[in-house]
């Protein structure tokens, strides 16, 4: 499975509109975005806690 520049599979046939949308790829992207968002919010919360604890002392 070769992938183009934007991550879509290039071996899939294109529809009449020119899209080669696959549900599997989109679900994978959504999972990656959710995981990255979760990691970012966890880091932000920990830095915020650290910042608040440094102000209180």
C-alpha cells in the first residue's frame, strides 16, 4: 500500500468526484488526533499544576 503526500492510499480507485476516501484511514486519523489531544491536555494540566504549586510556595 503506497501512500501519497497526504496519507491517502494511492492504489485505491478514485470516484467520479475525484475522492479516494476510505473509512479505515479516516478512523485511524481520528484516533491519532484524539490520542495527541489527550497527551497535550495531560501535559498542559501537569504544567499548570506545577506552575500553581510554585506560586503558592
